[in-house]
């Protein structure tokens, strides 16, 4: 695991966007793994600008998102379908049908989860995957648990996750109780993983990820075993680490 530091989130977002541009340039048909949340927004903004000025094109690429809330249809403003459309898909030039997210309103959610996993297995591996991290160290919606869940699955969201995400809803009661999340198998098989973490609210999760042992109670800690994972942290997220733990960019 490489741990890279910059004082501000913008520098890290630009760095992550550059890795995506590099990836698409080396293989225009790349399969991208994508995340939602406040953290990757700036990276998506940079990639939108890069597309606009002709620096990169997503026209041959495809993507799979990490997760979606159960019970929110694609046109719900707090759904991850809606987020991706608003902040990324509408700003770049993917072809119609190139982007996949789990369907949170599928009639049979367990089947939807397994079918989604199978679709990823059928195309091979994600070439590059962007991750955020929860304050409880979740990646995707792989919440702290006794085991690492390998396949895409329906998950009951932690109270802390629902609290963290209540800002996107009118109240915590509106935050869905469940989600569909990619499992650890697809995450660990991704050829390149970039995890962005901004702010002091992520400092404990980052400390546990970087300095703790691999433990399903700290889901992100599995990345210690990944062959090509880069953790990108700003001043706040790095605040419980020692300077010797990271390299500045
Ligand atoms: P955030 O969420 O980017 O909104 O902080 C990250 C996550 O929960 O993975």
C-alpha cells in the first residue's frame, strides 16, 4: 500500500483524476470502478473538465459503481444513480448503457446483487477503482463485520453510516436502512485501487487502515493485502499518523 499525502483535497483529487486519465489513455476500453459521496466529487469535476477540453474521452470505457441504496429508484435525488448522473456521467462522454450501478429497487434484491457480481466477473477485473472511506472504515458499503463479504450483497447499514449520510436527506429517518454493495472480491481483484480520504472525520479510519491489522471490523484494512492500492490523504485525514507513515506529493 502506498500512502500519499497532500495538505489539501484538491491536489489529491487532481492526482486521482490524472491516474484515471492515464488509465484511459493506456486502454480506452478500460473498466472503471466508481464511488459516490462527497469525497470523489472534485475528481469527477476535474475529469469533466478534462473531457471538455479534449484531454480524455470515456467513449469506449465502461463503469461499475460500488453501491446503491435499497429502496431508492434512479430518479430519487439521494440515489447513487442520480448522483453519478449529476456529477459525472452527464459531464463526460460515456456511450449510452456503458455505466452500471446495482438496482436498489429490484424485486429480488439478493438476485440483483449476485447478478451484478456475475456481470463484473464476466467482464474480468476493474482496471481502476476509486474508493472513499467511511468514518467507520467501510469501503463501498462493506460495513464492519466478523468476516469480509466476498460477493456483492445486501447489507444493513450501520447507524454511524446512516448518521454520516443523513446530510443528503431531510432527516436520518429518511436514510435507507439497507444497501447493495460490491463485495471484497471485486475490490481486491481490481488492478489498481485509489482510496481518497479527506478531513479529520476520517482520521481514525485512516490510522486503523494504515497502522492496524487486517480485520473485517476495519473493512478498509483488507487493502493492506492489495498489490496496487494507493491511499490519498489530506491534512485532516492524516492527523493521527506520523509523518514517516506517508510520502508527500
Ligand atoms: P463521503 O463518503 O465521501 O461522503 O465522506 C465516503 C464513504 O462513505 O465511503
